[in-house]
C-alpha cells in the first residue's frame, strides 16, 4: 500500500505545498520532486507536456518523497484515466462549474462501485498487486473552482462524493468577475469569492486549495486557510533564479 502523504497532511489540518511542472522536462520533475516539497504537479492543461513526456516525468518522480499529481487538460474520462493508469496519486480537474461536472470527474477517478473508472492500468502496477485495494482512498481529487458560476455552486460541487477538495484558479476567477488578474489583490469581489470558497469547504468538510503566484503568496494563502497550495512552477523557479544570479553578477561590473 502507498500512503498519499500530502493528502494525509491536509486531512490532518496542515497545508501541503507543491511545485507545478510546466516545462515538459522530466529532469525538472526529478530534481524538484527531491527538494523536500510535499507534491509536484504535472500540468497537462497549460504546461508543455505530451503523453510520453508526462510518463517520463512520472518515472523521474517515483522513488522520491514527493507525491505525483497532475492537472488534466479537461474534464474527460479518457484523459483522466490515462493519467491515473500511469501512476498519479492526485488529480486536478479544471473548469468545474456544476455538481454534474463534479460527478463526472469523480466517476472518472474512482473504480466501481464508487465510480466508473475502467479496470486495468499501466505504470501504476508498479505500486503493487494491492493497488486496486487502496487507490480510491489514497487518491486526492480536486476540482478547480474558477468562475462566478462555480463559486455560486461551490457547496453543491464540494458535496459530491469522491471529491476531496478544490484548487481555485485565481486568474480565471478574476476574468469571470470581469477584470484582469493583475487587479485581483485590489478587488473586494475577488476576496469575497475566495472567502465563499473557504466557507463552502468548511461546510462540506473538504480541503480548500489555490494556485499560488509565488512562494510569498502561497504562504499568505495558507495563512488564510487554504491547505492544497502550489507555490510556483519550474519555469518560474528557473526565471527567478536566473535573474537573481544575473543581478548579482552584474553588480560587480557597475
């Protein structure tokens, strides 16, 4: 049996922090999964991943302390099933606006009788012959609440059996509210929407999550009460690290 340590940490009331993987590099996945972070997330919606490169990333992640998770490209039975079959232990489904869509996501993730996932898997067989006995319990399933409709339906969405929590997309939520993501910190309606999501999670006993925009933002979100929090992705870490290095090097010549 494999224990999803990130999920257990969140169930215990602690925040679990993750790095996003967007660059399509299995080497990045290997390095970041061994950094001490709670989980790493292969981003199949916005990241530069194909099916083969995502499998290579999972090979790099497995054996590390970090829990392998992925954001699926869309709420699709086959897309979800393929990622599960290759061994992810956390699945994030974007653009879930209604309880019906949440039910579809949950059904795709769980074996009968809890859901409709097809029997049979690929790399996940490396987890052992007892994989089917524990995967539904250990899998972490989060839906993205990132629209006004989703916020209005948050409690009904999160009440769906098999949905463990949410991962709020603050940028898309800003657009749905009618303004650019760069304005979110100054807009009261954005803050109220996040509070409504936190309240819905509290009322349903589910785990609140959010996509952080930086390490500092992730820390602040955790202080707000979010427990499933991504801090930054591999591209952001590379960019910020390179800029810091250049700034220090340039200081010697100015």
